[in-house]
C-alpha cells in the first residue's frame, strides 16, 4: 500500500461515527491489557472522569464490565428517565448494541476512576458515538 492510501485509511478510521455525536469531556483512558481470542477482543482499560465530565452519548458493539474504583458515576439511558448510580466498590455491566445508548456523568466533586473490561467483536471500536436522544442535558 502506498503512504497516501494508508494516510487516507487512518483519517477515515478517526472520523466520528455519527455526525451529531455528543463528545466526551474530562475523560481520559489508558489501556492496561488487551488480547484477541478467537473472534473476541478483550481490552482492560482504566478510565478517569473529572468532576463535571461525561462520556458523551454512546454504545458498545460488545459487552462491557466495569468496577468503580473511586468516585460515583451516574449513567442515564436513552429514555432520559432511567438512571443508575454506582459508587466506589460497585460493579456495572453495559450490554451491547445501538439499542443500549447511554451516557456516564461525573456529578460529584472528585474524579471517577473505573476499571473496565471490554468484550468486543474482533476489530470493533471501544465505543460508538451517538446523538443525544433528546434528554435535557448532554
């Protein structure tokens, strides 16, 4: 492949999946481990969300398992009324698919730290951006 083709492929891969996506803010993540077994990618990642930060609206192509190591995360789902609150020491599970759009927010005054295991179809992104489904917050 030529350098031009590789550069074009990289640009396309980095473009957002949805034109009206809600970007994350105050979120950083680092991959701790990753492995592909069969047709699944397993990615262990530590995510930090600063006070006032959010993941932006998104969904996953696979199942996500998380442990709240620090802080309190508030997750709201696409019906805008279903909200779950998870405190340090608690775990959560996020099912796969575009019918499970959600947002995670830090409504507290200290950082949230999550340890997250993504179980994804091989080659899938960690998350796919989604538009705000009509909730009165981002």
